[in-house]
C-alpha cells in the first residue's frame, strides 16, 4: 500500500553553476513553480492505493507530457513489508515565452511575434497570442487551454484566428481517455469558419474559393479490456453546414457542392502497446517516450442520420499504426490509412519512419510519405515545396492529387551549450514531387544540404530551432534557406 506521497518541485535552475549567475537567479525569481495540486492531479495513484509499479511509470510519462516540466521522476522510498512511501520529483521549464517568429522556405517569409504562457500562475493553464506578417497580410491568433478544468479530468480549449484569408472560432470541452485504465471518454466540439481557399500551380495562385462553415460534434467513448491490450468503441454525432461561393474572375475552378450534414459515426479501435524511453531522437535533452506496438482504428459514418435531411452517404476510414524497436537502438514506425466518402475524396496514405540510434550523439532518421487522392474536391490539393519539406525549392512549387516526399537526415547532437541553448547540426537529403496525373518516379526532385539545430533546453517542450541551407539538384544553381521551429519531421 502507498503510505504517503512526497513532492519535490524544482525551479527552472535548481543548481546555478553558469555565469553570469544573476541571470539564472533572476529567471528563478520571475518564474512561478508549478503548484503541487497540479502535479498531484496528474498522478494516476494516491495515498492509500495498492502499489502498482506500472501506474508509477505511466504517471511519469503523463508528467513528461506537460510542456512546462522538463523532467519527472517517481521513486519508491522507505519500503517495508506492507507499505511504501512515494517521492515525486519534477523540474520546471521556463513557461513564459516571448518570441520572434521567423519562418522562411522556398522564397516565402513569415515574420511576427508571439507571447505564450504555458503555466499560468503555476496552475498549468495555457494562453497564447500571436501576430504574423505574411506576404498576404497580417494574421492574428489566440488560444486558451485548460487541461484540468475545475480540477477535473475534463479539458477545454478555445481558438481564435483572424487574417486576410481566414476567420475561425473553435471551442471544445473534452474528457479524453486520460490513462491506459480510463474506461470512458466524451466531449463537445464546435467551430465557425470563414475561409478563402487558394489553389496553386507552380507556386502561383490560379484560383480562389470562399468557404463558410459551421459545425458541432458530440461524442462518447468506452474502453474495454486490459491495460496494454484493449478495445475502444466510440459513437458520435456531427452537424456541419458548408457554403461555397466564388470571387468572380479570381475563381477559375468549379465550385464544390454546398453541403448540409447530419452524421452518425461509430469507431472501433484495437490497440496492443508498450512504452520505452529514449533521448536525442528529435529533442536534445528531454526524455522522449516512444509508444511501440500496434493500433488499428476503423470508423464508419452515415450522413442523413438521425435527421433525414441534407447529404446522404457513407463515410469510411481505416488506419493502422505499427511501431517496433530492433536490436535496442533501431526504431521503425509504419502508418497506413484510407479514408473515403465514396462519391469523392478518397485518399490512401502511407507513412514510414526509421530512426537509428547506434551512435551516442548522432541519429540517422528517415521519413517517407505517400498520399494518393481519387476524385478530390476542387477545393483540395496536395502541396509540396521549400516550406513543406522539399527544402531548396520555391514554396508551393508542386501541386496535384498524388504526393511523394522523402527526407533523410543525419542529426548531430553536440555537447556544446551556450547559456541554455544546446548546439547541433544536420546533414540532409530531400526528394519528392506532386503529380496531377499518373505517378512517374522519373519526375522526382532532389535537394541536399546542411543545417544548424538549436536546442532550447529550458523552454516549454524543449523546442528545437532549425536553420537549413539547401541546394536543389534539379535547378541551374542557387540555394534556399528554411527557418522554423521543431525538426523537419518527428517520430510519430
């Protein structure tokens, strides 16, 4: 039995050894350490429970998922014949981020600023505001997220986006499958959208459509079976009203049909999972929890139910994820998915990822993506370019309904740290294109290059900054620069 739980909450810099020391003291003084009640509510056990080591491990993973915690360790103390004491040690990350946004790829530059608080007053609430200047105009974003609504397992999130081509308000209140032993879930979702859809060819806009939509969804789910091998069933109702309109001469493609949808969807998920800890796959110092095993999800929906008006059709989707570790340091993840509305919008997708951790401070990573669309609505197209994974080429250079992208990276994590920033690098090879008609591998485009990686070790989620220099191999010369946050791709 668990006799007691002791908490040790460390500040951002629990031991100050760097110079100048006053900067670290100043950071600790300004930062509010995460409240004990927030950490306690995240745990999956309490004093008086029977000791379950698997719940201790899962609670560690739950704590590490919190962006404002850098590390978490749960240990057994003072064990005797019938009871134990538990010690929970957490270390905070700096939770207030004032950032300059600079994203550049394929000749397209986004410049702006953001203010984000991941742990408001130490209570784990998140607020976010952002202003971006893009070539098309200024876009504003705001978000509020509460992962422990009224100290419960319920969560809420509200999003607001306003820009020259989009206006969105979305909100949700959800009780997720919080833990492996969680038996039921439910939620309510809703959004209002006014969006200008822009279609491109060779990087140039060729048509634009206006979409006004409103949607709402209610769902309930139930989990059956064991902790690591279970079945989940979910039933949902979705209302959606979509209205398309044109922009006169700026619209050169046919308008999709307006749609009113009342849809009942049933979803069945089968999973058999396990977990391992790893470091320096995508991040520099943060422990990464990798989910291994398999997950299969089958979803069947029927519109026109329960209200017999609007569009009447079936909607089907199938997704299979398989992740395995080989020889201790090799990880392979495969995801295959198919979704279809039968009369349109059938998409088959394949994702393959391979990570090699054979070297202590070096990771070889491979990413393969293939999407095949059939009878896509005119408002939908696949896009690939310098800003979407094919570094060195213009933004939105390739468009169509079949997309192939391959990225190979040799990620180097050095021991060099400047204040709280870890330095690293990458050598990479990219390949890909998008086809309008038949797939022809001879039309693939290639690029090579190198990049700088900056590991912000005390920032929320231990974010990674990237600056990449790429040379396209199918061009007469020159190179492209891609700047952004997070690795070009991450382990699914």
